[in-house]
């Protein structure tokens, strides 16, 4: 393998732009892995663990951009050098720092803003996606200018998050994040979000892909979204106390366009759950709370409906918003798998989907592994001998690589391993559309399925998207069906279909009529 690093001094680009360029570089023939990151100590450590840090990259500073490329041995030097040279061109195409500047031919007002100081006086929201070490200072500047802050950055200390949210609360503002991937404010998408119709359902949550799933299901059921407010993944922890969730509830309660409120999260800290539910009951509006895997300890106020799954949360909200029952098609039934096929393999890009699937499947299946071994792409991944649910967006799988929602190819090696394993009974996959997501995520899955030779296990997929998304929901679903995948409405349904299929395989075979009467008749 050939490994090359290039460092560009004092060059910053948004992390989403960096991941998209890395994904395009990784598609080049001969390129195994490509990564573009700022040279912070944390990012250098991630690259080093992934075997992607070398030479010049080790001397980069936190304000420098590192481009790391690994290539196969054959013509590796030439391929690597070409990829490094094209990285900056890719950033220009993606709206990065080189796409405009003092010498741009466009009018001055069209140039990208370089700091909050240059923001218009009436700006009321700042999107912050700097390295985590600098995000706190930028978010604090935004709050002191009277602006809400959407903080995409991660690796922000929890004590900084608490300070920022306390500052925001004292000013009547919201901090969405840190590590907030999704919001939709007045129809404007921030981070990863789907194109959904406007309507009377307001959402707030600490689970980005969970919010995307519920908003898309609402759209499919005929309802619409007023606002979708991400809080950041740690907001409902005991350390932070749900400050952004409480602020979001107040904002949605005061919003005349919001009639129904939906809360989405993994289990909150018990004391935080009680505080949030109490505030929810005081909004004067019906509230559906979906705290995945929460044991429901304590009684929810009568104004709050507890929904156990993402799909049920969307159905309840749509029923209230539309004033009529929201119905869904009957789920398909998979045939029982034949021996030796006996294991379910969930390969998820969205962490919330992996969490929900494991929670739903565990009572029926028992032990479920959360890890697979093998250093992709240098090694073929090895799936455990048993059921497994993987969050392939976790740092353990994305070190030095883009998130699978941006580069679906990150998941392909695991999908091929599952297809090749004769003990795999069913594979479950999420396909996420929308702003910021890959241009053709279903196509990557379909190519892996159609190139597989011989018998393969059942493949269950669900597409998180709408007919208004740039990737086109109906087209993405048709590509999957044409490749032989079974497409269902949601991750909730996919887990149920897979579990029922295995349950049928465990049922004893029916005896022929008269078998117990002996041979005398």
C-alpha cells in the first residue's frame, strides 16, 4: 500500500465539505482510502489509529488542512500524487475556502463570510462547523450577538456545552449541538435534513437520524413539519440537563404554526426525563415523546403520549395533526430462512437506527454483537458468529474516512461480507437521503447486491427520504427493488419483519394429517 499526506497551511474548510471531497477522491481507481481533516491533535490521533498519518501530516498544526490518501501498490505513487493535487480543486467545486475570495469576479456581497463579525446586523442564526477546539469561542460570539447557534462541531468538552447552553438560556436563545447533525428551521435545512412539506408538527430531539426518520414518515403520511430542532447528542445527559430540549419545547409552545410536538431521543437521564416531560405537559399542546429503549419509569403526564418506536411516534403525531387515523400498508412477510442461515446482520449508517433495531430485536433474538473485526479497506471484515447490529457511522468505523451517509461505499465491505457468509439469514440496511447525503446511496447497495454470485440471504432496506429530496425517493426505492432488496417503510418495520422470519424458522414443522393415528387406518 502507498500512503501519502499533504498539508496546506492555514487553510480551513467546513467538515461536511471535507467529507464530500474525501468521498469523491475515494472513488478514483486505485485509491483505497482518502481523508481530509484539520490538523488538530484529535484528528491526527484518529488518522494515526487508522494508519493514515505519515510524513508531513505529523507536523501539521490545528489551523492546517491534512489531505491523506492510501492507494494500492500498482501505480500507487502516481495515483496518490494525482489525488492529492485534485483535493483542492474538489474543495473549490464544493464551495470551500478557495471558491471565492478578494479576487473573485463576483460582487463583494456574494463572497463567503469569513467571520461572524461580517454577518448582517439582522442575522439571527449561526452555523458553526469549526474544529471542536474553536467551536466554543465561535458559539459564544454568536450568542452575544443575539444569534441562535447550530454547532455541527464535535469534540467540544461537556463543560463548554453546559456553559454555552446556560448562556443561551439566559438570553432566550437556543444552542443546537455540539455534535448536532440535523435541524430544519422555518423550512431551511441545517446539516443533514430532508425536504419535507411544511405543516403543524414540531420536532425536537437528540437523535439526528431519528428526527429525519420521523419527519419523513410524517411527510409520507400526509402531515408536515413546522420546525425540526436538533439538540446535540449529549443534551439529555445528567451533565447537560436537557437545556436545549427545554428551550426547544418553549419555542415550539410559543410558535403559532406548531400544533403537535414530537420529542425523539435515546433514553435520557431519569431526572432529565422527568424535567422534560413536566415542561412538555405545560406547552398546552399534545406532545409525543419517543425515548427509545426508555423503561418509562414514572408516569408520564396525561398531556404526553409515550411512543415506543420511531414509526409509532410519527403515526401518533400524524393522526393528531391530520385529525384522522394515519394508516400504513401491511408489512411484507419474508420466508423462513433455511439452515445454515440463522443470523441477522444489521448494517446501519444511522446510529439511532442501530440503537432502535438492537432494542427491538434483543427480546426475540437474545445476544446481539455490536462489533465486527477487520481493518477496512486493508482487510476483509469478519462478522461475528451470531446476530450483529453495527453502527457504521461510529468513530470505530469512520476513522480516516467519511461518514457512510456521505460515502455509502464505507459500508460496502461489510455488506459483501454478510452476503458471502452462508449463515446470514437477513441483512438490514438503512438508506438515508436528503441535503448533505450522498447523491446515489441506493446505487452503491444495488451494485453490491447485483454483483454477488450465488444464493444470497434476504436483504431488507428502508429509505429515509421524501419525493422532494434531491435523490428522489421513488427512484432510490426502485433501484433497490430492481436489485432484489425488500423495501419497507421504516427501521421499526424492518426489525419486526426480520425477527418474524427467524421465528418462523424456529417453529416445529407441521405433521401430516393422520400422522399420530398410526398405520391402522
